[in-house]
């Protein structure tokens, strides 16, 4: 296993014990990602995870209160990682329009594995985010969890891209709405392409989504009425 070269920060309120701190914790993260991808969040349980990693179910509960909190943790980790990628991809690019294009491409195109974090398969995690992350905030407790800062890393990404939009068009009134439309819409379009292809024009061309959303974004920014 490769050594960690970067550290992704996640709110300590999302876990009981930091999974980064031990071999077992990192194993829980690795295998929970693969299992949720394989069987879906509804069928995933800590008992099944314990069987997969040859550890008592109770050992998983030492790290996470329940599978909802594990999913919130994975979602928060993903958006924290994505924010790091956005910073690296847009630093030293003076043209705000080019930075927005880079950001949209990063938010909509397929993720490749990033070996900087050895125990996380970011490609598989991104697919979970596409299909399962909406369940982290479509809950009865969303308002309370929002007050506790559970969705802070997602907000940070949206804020960062919204700031680029504001540079391009200071009078544009809906930057956050536009960014979340791009992110959530891209997730939905990928799902349609895989399961209900008649609902989308998405093709095997990996650039189709980014082209569509770049076109959508820049047309919105040129029409500020």
C-alpha cells in the first residue's frame, strides 16, 4: 500500500473515531466504498461490512454511529478532495473564463484514481456520490445536520466555483443555483445514460457533459436579464 501524500480533512463530528488513524479504520473506508458501490446503500449494513473485513460488527460502530453517518462522511471526504483538485486545477490561471471551464470539466467528467490517497478508490467513490449522495441530505434531519456543518465541504466547492462566476459576471444573480444545477444535473444525466438512455443525449464521449454544461453556463452568464 502506498503512503498517504495528502490529508483530506473531514469534520470530526461525522465520526466517533477518525478512520484515518488506524489500519482498521482505513480498511472500513476502503471496503465500505466497494460494498456500497456493489450492493447499494439500502442493502449495505455494518454486519455485512464486518464480515467482509473479518472484524466484529461492533468494531465498525466504534468509528461511525450508523451507516447514514458513514455515508455523510464519505460524501464530505469526496467534496473535500474535490476542492483540493479544484484549487490545483485553477491556480495560476489568470483568465476567469478558463478557470470556470476547468472547474466544470472537473465537476462533470469521469474521475480517475488519484494515488495520493492509497486506501480510497476515488473513481468508485465518485460513482457512489453520483448515485447515493442525494440520500445524505434528503432526510428528515437535514436542517439540523446542516446547522451542525455536515455539508460544509460541498458548500465550499459551490462557493469556490460561484466566486469564479462572480468574476466573469458580477451582476449575475444566481451563481450558487447555477453551480448546483451543474453538479446535480451531471449526476442525474450520468444515471440516465446508464439506466434510462432515452432521457439524455449523453454518449460515450467523455466530454459531452462538460461541453453541455459549459454551454449552459456561459449562455446564462451572457443573459443577465
